[in-house]
C-alpha cells in the first residue's frame, strides 16, 4: 500500500473505517494508522472519529497523469515526454534542472502535489501546500542560446492566460515579465532557468505555480496580495483539466516561439498587459525608475515612458509596481 493509494480512497471526502480501508487496500488496520500519520506529515488534515473512521474534510482533487493525457490535443500529446509526478518534492524546477544537467530532457514534465522548497523569482518562497494548486516544470530545448529566449516568459504567461480563458476564467491580466494577476492580486508566477550552452543548444526549465484552491491559513507566508481560481470562479476547478488546458496552449506556442521569437505574440500580450498606460515603478538593480508603462517591444523588453521619451528595459532583476 502507498500513501497515494490511501489518499485515492479518502479523496471522496467521506468517512472510511479502518477496517474498510484495510480490506480495500489489503493491509492491516495498524498499517492504515501508520500511513495516516504519514499523510498528516504532508500537511493534509484528516478527521478521525471513533466508530466512524477517517475522513478528508472537503475531499481531495488528486492529480492523475492518465487523466491529463486523455485530455491532451494531438500536438501537445505528441511532444509531451515522460511525466514525473510525485506527492512531494523540494521543487519541480530543481528536480528538472538537476536531471537536465545530465541528459536531454526535452518535453519532460515534472509535477508535484506539494513543494517543500518552492521558489519564485529573486529567491522568493513559493508557498506550495499539498494538493491545492498546480506546481510543475516543463523542459524545452532551444538551439540558439540565451539570446533567442528574450520574451519567453511573456509567451508562457500568455499561454497560461489563454488556458484559463478556455477553462471559463476571464479577466486575467499579465504583469511583465512573469506574473498573472486578477485585479491587483497575484494568481500565478513563472520561473525560467537554463542549462547548457548560453550561446548554443540549451534546455530551459519552465516552472509554473498557479493558485487553484489555496486556503487562507496556508498562505500566511505570502507577502503580497494573492488570489486563486476557486475564489474567482466561485466553485471547484479540476486540476487535471487545468493542467491539460495549459499544456494544450503552451506546447504549440513554444514551437511557434522557437521558430519566430516573441514578435508574433507582442500585440496579443499588450492587449492583456495589466499595467498598460499606467504609472509604474521599475526596480532595476539598486535603481528605482518611475514612468508610464507603454507595453513591450518586439523582443519582449518593457517600454517605459519618462519625460516624453520611451526607453526599452530588458530582463534581469526587474519588477513592476504601480507608482
């Protein structure tokens, strides 16, 4: 018996007695009790009531790779490689980066129900409670090094927005260079990391964290306004359907980006820019630059207007805030 098999039974949110669980999973009641303790160590709340058994309050929407694959369109299905799904890992990006440094991992997907050391940009923590959100990393090969990757994070954000729209969630804005917002609250973040030749063939780890059903008490460590899809939609959102929707948008867009770069996506990205024509502050290293956001150029650089002059700012340690 595995922890996943026990969780699969308890996922319906109903009470299951120790005897029932033991018979279904073909183990002793003592073994069930030991696995219950391991489930609790993952941060999953379990009600235990004498005479009734064990119950996961609210149930659990477990990820199932077979269910995700069944929902993939032909283009995404043909290019998606091996999928590593773990109950818990330190970070999907770290796992993908470690393996990519040793072998070709193009098209491989790393997914976790929980991250114990999830990361955002600039070393920030990405809060990753068990079974509540989406945490995954997709590895993609590029032939022309870092110079050909300008605007990639913007394309990934656009793919996420399109996937959410296809799932019935409208009104999501894009924040340069790597966040999705709903209103002024953060909904998703993107972390890109590269391994290989900086001027030749390389593999990019595309890490995505998307808030699906975060509980307030789990989000106490988040130091900025946040939201999740359950709050936006006012009901449950299937994580399996959502992951498939993202892959169905992301894979074709990565292929197009690989051929043509960011320029074909610039106009669509600008239409979704959450800060378009607004006064902003740009943190560039130790500099704090104020201006009006004029979107992005054909390479994905931020366009900032100051004193009647518009200047492009590229990558690095840049964040945008309303002034």
